[in-house]
C-alpha cells in the first residue's frame, strides 16, 4: 500500500468505533485555546484559522490576542489600511495571509453587514477563503457538519483508517471522500469530531514521535496493527529558511513594519548585501501587494481599505 492510497485498510476500524473514543479523549485533553471559547465568535475562529496555517499555536497566541483586542469585528479591520494588517502580523510568516484576512474582512463588511456568514457557500466565496477554511469556520464557529481536513486530521485518518504513515503531500479526492464517510450524522457531533480528530493529530498522532500509548484508538489503528510500516513515498523534507528569498523578504518587511514614514531605497539596501536577491525579494513583495512603491524611490506598506 502506498502513501497515496486513501481507501480504508482491511484492518481499519468502523467510523462508529472511532467517534466515541476520540470525542471522549478530546473532552478530557483539549487545550484551552482562546478561539475555542464562546466569546471568540465566528470572527475569532476565522482569524485563528488564517494565523494557524503553517504556524504553531505558541507563536500565534500573542499575535491573535493583540489582533482581536485591536480589531474585535471584521469592520474594525476593514476600516484600516491593509498595510496595518501586515504590520500587526509581525513575524508569523507568510504575510500574504494578513492581506487575505484583510480582504475577507472588507468583503464581510460590504456583503454581510459585518458578520461572518454562517452559510458554507458564502464563506467559500470570500476572498482568501479556501475549502479548508470555509469548512473549519462553518464547523467550529457554527457547529455544522463538514469534513475539515488539515494536516493533522489527514495524518490521523491516514494512519488509523488507511494504514499508512503519512498522507499525500496534497489533499486528494479520495481523502475527501474518506473524510466525508467518517463524519457522524448528527451536526453537533460531527463538529465535535472535526475538532477532536484535529487535536489528536496535533498532540498525540504527531508527524514525528507519535505517542500511541496516549492514543484513544491505538488498539484499532490500522497503521499500528500493520506494524507501523515506514512511509513509501519520496522523503519528506523540512523547509529551509536561512539564505532564501523568504528570509530576505522577511527582513525587508521587518524594516517597513517598524517604520512610521515611507522607507527610502537606501535603507532597504542595507538589509541584505546581495543586490540581485534583494531586488528580487523586493519586487516579489511589490507584486504580492505587500509593499507599495511611491515616487522618489521610497516604499511603504499598502494602504487599501474600505472606502
């Protein structure tokens, strides 16, 4: 069986046999995170989903709390220039997420009266919202029945049901079909299952050093029962950062975030010694809408907002 297979293993447990143990475990071991509290509301859930993409909880928490204190509703963010979202994003990385979240806030303000829509199709129509985020907000904020497939959930399903160590690099149609087949019929139970399976992947069924002794479904896990065969696909490589264009972009953005006034080219030139890579990184920031060039060779964060 290869890592791209997403059908159930012959030793896979039935969906019903998974629900109660995983949801029960979640009730005892779920982390107390601010976006899980009732007062977070749908906007708090949406903000957390944008921030948590490829970023650990420990880094997100302080930025999230500052963000919600400053912009407790979508209209509050939409009223400010998009550059302020980039500035407040700080060092979370992948700052285009800040622009997308600002764009979603603008659309929510203009199309939905400032309230995050509950309808899945309306969520999916917002700028910057993809399949995963729409399902996550609908499920976690509104208790709806959707297959919520992040990396952690995909890994749990790959191991427990499919019998392989890791899911494919990109979500497949077969994985979506499997996730839908595992959903409890009841909406509230399905929403709880989505959160519980995600937490299990984050805390126990981790990418490395999984702790099967703490897993509520280890006795039923197809991968464990098969002897935990090693991943058969290409090697899974960690991301590099030092010396990359990403690092240069981060250094340039750091200068612009700290600046009150537009920044001259000469100041940005001092950030990185290699001129070709520096120019390429700056051009990329401009092309992505993260930096706005002005006359006389000065730059600033973008200034788009609701008019």
